[in-house]
């Protein structure tokens, strides 16, 4: 009986440690993303985190010339954060109310 209670308490402690580790990982990711929001120039890995995509897909975008990038020494790829923000804001889809507003504007 006492042994069973100790085992249950141990399981609870272990789960608490798991939850702490998950929370710590989440905080570390948040700090990393905040630091990326300040840096003007990002590496491929940093840009991938900033854009929430895999580095391999980012390389594909550069290969297809679908995203602006820089290769100052001919090998390593870098991105301006403002260019990445502009990339994220491409192909805007207006809301229904914006569409109606535009239609009313052109009818006048």
C-alpha cells in the first residue's frame, strides 16, 4: 500500500518534470523568435524559424527565385528581415466587407 502510493507520487513528479521541460522549451522558442524580430539580417536557419518553415523549403524558394536573398561570399545565404516580412504579406486576400466597400467605391 505504501509502496503503491510512493509509485503514484513518483509518476506525478515525473509528469510534472515533463510539463516543466515542455514549458521551458516553449519559453526558449519564444525568446528565440523575439530575438529574430530585432535582427535585421538572418541566416537560413533563423529565417526558417522566423517564417515557420523548414530550411529545405526556404532553399527551394531561393532556388526558384521566389524570395529575395543575398549571397555575399557566394556560399552562405542571408535574408533581410524586412524582405521576409514583405514575403509573408504577399497575395493578400481582402475580407468580404473590404470587397463590398471596394465595389461600392467603384459604383459611385
